[in-house]
């Protein structure tokens, strides 16, 4: 079962829309990007009502900011890990620590702007546990996996054909990284590595980060070896 992949820019990061027998979206971008999402669906010739599920890879502000708008546009269900549901429903804006020198500098600068960021709350319909979710009920050949490390409730959408939509479990965009690789922010770097080992063991072949272009999973295999 083939899956068409569409990328929609929603601020500094992007969401991915996956279309097969059904349609789902991965991540909801920065706040006030609902129009960007709607235009992206139009370019992909996808009716908003065809989107059945929006999977949030984790609860940081630039991944949940337009969640309410996306749900209003599509009528889809909203899914994220139960450990981070309250972040969105209570408009919280936690930030992970830097795990590289640049990551620590970047986060310290980023914190200065956080009081200006407002996350509209949204109701989560599907609070996932560590066992994840099969996506066959939504017409997509794949599953949602719990991949902690960047945050404790981070999720990955892994298609049966090996495409892995990992949120911030990897990065590939300036000024975060100059080349593809592991995240420069993480709550638990050891957990990042273990999550990647699990994804590679389960057949991940191509990495689709929220920040930057897709790249071969072999890059990550070398980074953690």
C-alpha cells in the first residue's frame, strides 16, 4: 500500500500529511499557521475533511501551536502521548535542555522570547501510552511508536516502508544543525540513542525531521555507533 507524503511549512518547522487509503497529519507547527495548513492541503488536492487524525510528535510549542486550528479545519482527532497532554490542554511551554554547546546557547537565547509565545489550548482526543498506535484503522500502513529522549512523551510515525517521521528526535536545518544528525536539545540523551536503536531495528530507512529535509537513517546509525 503506497503512501504519498506532502510537506507543509508551519513556521520554523513543518508538518507532514500522509495519504494512502486514509489521510493523517504529523505535527501542528507554530501558532497561527492554520491558513498555511489549509493552503498546503489545497496544493496537495486533499479535502480537509479527509484528514482523520493529527499526530503530535511531542508537546513543545512549535509542534502544537496550531493544533486547535488544524482540528477546526479538518474535524480530525488529535493524538499525542499522555505524558504531554497537559502541555497542550493547559497551554504550557516547556523547553528541553541543550545537549551540545550550541544547543545550550540556543536554548538560553530562546527562553528570552518565550513570554511572547501564546499556545491556544486544544483538547486531545487520543492520549497514547507507551504501546503506541496502529494506523491501519486510519488507512495508513504504519504505526505510532513511543520514542522518548527529546522529551519523555516523544512519538514517531513509522511507515511499514521505513519512512520515520520523528519530530525532533533528529534535526537537519540551520541554525539548529549544519548537517543532519541527532537533536541538539533533549531531556535524556541516552534515551534518544535507545529510541533510535529501536527505530533502526524496526526498519527505519529514511528520516523525516520536523526541522529540515529528509535524510537516510544510515546517518543516525553512524552517529550512535
